[in-house]
C-alpha cells in the first residue's frame, strides 16, 4: 500500500511555493435585503501567494467566479482526479507563473446562481462584487489597486460573469478569461424551455413547482434544467408583478415565446452586447476565451460567434477550442491563469 506524502517529504523548492488561504467572513450591505433571504454574511476565500507575509510587495488580484450552483470555496475542494485551485497554483508558481492574490466570491442564490448581476428577483450581486468585495480586498491586502492590476476568470456561468463584468467594468478589471461561458442565448437556453414547461405544468404552476423543489431533501436530476431556466429568468427578466417576481420569456402552457421578455434576455447576451461594450473590451490587457468542441450546452457555437464578432471589430482577443465537453475541464486553468497573471501589472 502506498502512503500519502507527509509534510516532511515536501521538497524545499515546493515548500517555497506554498500558498496561504484565508477565509474571512464578509458581510454585505448590498445583499442585506435580498428577496430570497439568502445570507448577507458569507465566507470570502483569499488565496495569498507564496512569501506574501514577508515580501512587503503589492500584488495583482485575480477574482475567480464559479459556475451555476457553485460558490467560491468550491474551487478549493479536494478532487480525486484533478488538483484543486491551491494545488494548481502551487504547481503553476513553481513553473514560473507570476504571483497574484486570488479572491473567490460566493454569489450563490437559492435558485442556484446570480449570473453576477443585479436583479430585483435575486439580489444585487454585481454591486456585491464590484462595489464591495473589490474595494474591501484593496483595503485589507497589499494589492495593485487599479484596473491594470485586476483580472477575473470563471467557467460556465462564471465565464459569463467574467465576460459581463469585464465588459461593463473596464475601470475595475484589466483582463479576463472566460471558459465555456454562457453566450448565444437562443442556442444554450431555448432548448430547455419545453423541459421547464413540462415540469411546472405537472406541478401546477411556477410557484408550486418551486415550493415542491425547495422542499425536497434530495433534488432530482430531471429538475435541474427547469431550475436553470428559472434562475436565468430571475437574473435576466425579473418582474415584481409575476409569480416569484420572475418574468418568463415564454407562455408556460404553450411554450410560445413572449417577444418583449425574450428581448430583455438578449440585452444580457454577450454576443449581442458588443455594439454597446466593444470599446470597453478593447481596453483590456487580455481577453481570453475557450470552449470544448463537444460542449453539451452548445456553448462552443456562442464562443465562435463571439470570437467572430470580436475579430470583425478588430478587438484583440485569444480564443482556443479543445476536444472535450462542458464538465470537469478545470485543467484549462493551466492555460488561462498564467496568461492572466502575466498580463497584469506587477511591482
């Protein structure tokens, strides 16, 4: 039987690349009155680079955003088949990646996610990240407190968040990496609209379906497509007058599209936002995207559309595809994180 390597067997070189994780409790004013009653005080994992305590230097900050149903702390979870973020960073640092402070927000909601947006149906999560977490980190850690010293990355809904926050806040983030991010909403969401209708009709309506789902101790896999559409509608088309305060882009009985609500969704589709925010993206030090060629949510087509439109506008970007699907592709961080860290300003 092979034994796990003890602390005393770690090589001196590897020991010098050990990171430090701090887990402060962060209380948010922006989330204090959120309509779902989700907690306003949450753990905020901070991964400090090797030698941070002794160096006296200031470091760039890289914010990591998780996918749907994720929280920042999940990036630190042990995985039998892949390194977690701290293990990955230690290996990348040992290979020469520039040091940075990593910040891992918790933007989870009872619906599974926030898309990192402000919404009357979920809460003010864009404000939480941009106006609260970023300034707090600058005040409590030795950061390079400017856009050229900040990057953001994520996968799936986290990739969407990275793209949308980078688009809307080039004064905050100077570089972004979007892995398999939600784009081209017609392709990645609409196929699940009938599944949502089936689920809510069987339950007796949207509010009844949500009540039944929330009450289940064990969530059913067949409900996840419906939950995803409910969460996206809560983020993209909140409506205080509708059940749960959520406007749906289709009639649940007939699944017919409601044009004016669907138009509200498209106002948040990165592919559709380039006319509005393209000049902001032009300011970035790095705009990196990738996606698997077999993505189960067809996100590679949205990524291709995005890359095509960026190229047509002459906006510098890097786009890569890889032979894989949507799940368990954290190994792609080996590509993006060194590029992000190298693109940002350093002391």
